[in-house]
């Protein structure tokens, strides 16, 4: 049974995706109604998660490196993709794919296929295209341009399911934030209230929960000690309020730690790197044997480095293949509350 208070709906998890430039960071500021990213930021090297409120609805916004950022190696990019899935665990309610309305290129037309390779074939059902605009045209004129005159842009939007929203590059302009929330909620409702999932999202959720459990057990003594101190200072209703607040704070802290550091993040990529390192070193040494003992050492080192990088990439490539063949998981909004952390205050 869902025991959430009336007027306190589930937090929406929104994963932002962009090919290049600052559009996803402008959108983050717009959604949160504050400057989470400064104007000069056009790329990031690590995933981030920010929480806030969009038109009265609690939201969590997850940003990952842009698709075409050249300053990030492939292994690092794939590692951040995996981390973004942990930050969005158990899965995003919506993917917001962002573009600059005034800078659409032909390269953007390739993004739907790339995204399906990353997230699975059912990814497009959960997408809305967000277009950043900083000019003086009114919204009706912009929407008319998208729907009737800019066929390249219209084709791109149709590939993402036909849903789009135009937002201001000035995050202080709140005229259409309510409409954006309505579009997201309508899309989620049309999918039965489900968030997106796949085998790798399910794996991320499994490891995050496992890490949460480990950290909770690790801090049992600290929690019990805090409760003893509270019982000395408070009584009756005030005591329960203090305990609830403490449990919520510790639970949120543990959850945040588990999302960025868990067994999946620590070991999966390491296995790929290790395997590639060994295979690459052996192949490099064999090739270097032609040059003699010195060549074996030099080519072994080079082969190990190249093989390690390839091995890490191959490890995550296997996971992408799993997503492409996995059936869509039909998970309900309320399922994330079924075993809510610290719902039962007894020690594990």
C-alpha cells in the first residue's frame, strides 16, 4: 500500500542527454529554477545529479558528458554512462534530449540510433526533445516553425516520438515550466506510470541497493548511539519527529554514497581493463619478439595499454548489447517505495 501523503507525488527522475554544447546545462538550470551550471560551462567530464522542484513537483536531474565531447576517452565515457544509470536508479521517468534550436546540425540526426545502442530499443518511448532558444520570437511562432517549416528538425523530433518542448536559455523565464511538467507527466501516464528500465538499469539498481544495505549495516552502531542520545533529550511526539528526521538524513546520505561507489562501478570496468591488459600485453610481446627481447618488452607495454582500453570498452559494449535485446520492464512509480530505505528501523 502506498502511504505517501496526499500532495507529495513521487520524485521524477529526469536524465538529460545532449550531443554537444551547453544546451543540457541550460535545461538543468531551467528545470531547477537556479544556476546549477554557470553560463560558461559547455561540457562536463563526470556525471552529476541535482534535485529541486519543477512547478511544484520534486525532480532529480541527472547530467552526463555530451555525446560528441572530444576531451573524454571512450573508456571514461562508458564509465560515466554506467555511473549515470546508478544515479538514476532504478530508472528514469523521462529522457530529455536537448538541442539548441538555432544550431541544429546534420550530425544531430544520428543521435536517435546512438541512443538506442546505449539504452536499448525501447528508449525512444520515454523521450521528449527539448529545444533551447534565446531569441525574441514568441512561443507560437517558434512552434509553428518547428511543425511546419523546419523539416530537418521535424524529422529529428519524429524519430524521438514526436514530443518536443521549447524552453528559454534564461532560466529565470518561468513562463513555460508548468507546460513542460505537464508534457512529462502525460508521457509517463501514457506508459502506465512506468519508468524506463533495461537489464543494465536493473543491474545498477541491484548493486546500489546492495551497497546501501552494506553501508547501513556498517553504521548500525552509530545509528543506535544517536537514538540513545535522542531518547535522553526528547519525549513523546518530538522524539519520533527527531528520529524520523535523523533516519531520513542518514538514508539520503547512504543512498548518495551508494549511487557513486558500488560493486558494479568498482569491479565491472576493472575486469574489462584487466582482461584487455593481459591479452594486449601477450599479443604485443609476441609481435615484439620479431624485434628481439627489447622489442618484446616495448611492444608488450604498448599492447597492454591498448588492450586495457579496448577491454574496458568491450566490457560495457556487452552491457549495451544486453539492453538492445532486453524486454521492457513495466515498473510502477510506486515500486521504488516498496522496501523504502529505513522503513523498518530494526537492525538488519
